[in-house]
C-alpha cells in the first residue's frame, strides 16, 4: 500500500488575494490529480507579522514553527513567489533563513513566480534555483512564470501558461513517484522493524 505524499505549497505573496497563491494552488491541484497526496498551503502574507521581527527560530511563535516544520517534513514542495525588484521578497527569504540547512536535501521542489511583466522571467533560474541549490534540494526541470496578463480576476486564464503548468507537473512525475516509492520503502522498513 502506498502512502500519500505530503505536498506543501508555499506562497510568498504578501497580499490577499495573491497571484502567487493562485499559482501555487493551481500547481498543487495538478499534482493532486496525478499522485495521491495530502496537501498543505502556507501563505507568507498570513504569517508575515509574526515572522518579521524574529532573528532566531526560537523567537518564533508556535504557528510559524508549525509552518516551518511542515516545509521541512514535506515530501514535495511547490514554491511560488511574487517578483519584487527582480527577486523574491525579503520575507520569503527570511522564512527560508529559518529552515534547517539539511532539511531539504534531495526534496523535489517545483518553482514558480509571478511578476508584472516578462522582463523578470529569469527570476526562477537566477534567484530561486540558487537558493534551493544551497539546500541541496532537487529543483524540478521546468519552472512556471506568470505575468499579470495571465490572470483575470485572480484566476489563471492564459492557455499557454496553463499548458506550461501541466507540462511542469508531467515532467516532475518521475521524481514525485520516486519520492513516493522512497516513502513506501521507509514505511515498510518501519513495519518490519
């Protein structure tokens, strides 16, 4: 019997509603159609006031600690961020500053970003991949970048973007299935022990 993957989507969006959150939820939905999973969504905008003043992880309230632990224990991460001045937001980075440096080793991560125009489309390769490379995570082959014109009333409407999101998930499936098999092997080892 295969246990469902625990897939955590993290949106770096600070506003509500947030295009980054819409993008993260869309990708989460696409994965859930393909692979049995438990889903969680973390929105940086909701925890920003509790996150912003902390310098050490021990200073964070329990609610934020639970979100950090969820990211560290996830089998798969979806990370979506707005582009702010050519990169991810400071609070997005601040959140990941609290993640243990070994917690994401070999974890599959699907990268996504939402920006005002196409001129920031390299944020995935120039900002997000290096960040998760530090964590030794497995960033998935295709990232998904959306611009303001891809949304209508905070809903994805651009067919090319929707197709790219589908393709990103399809290309990720072998790694997601590997993560699922690894989880099953661990469960079987625990039952035998």
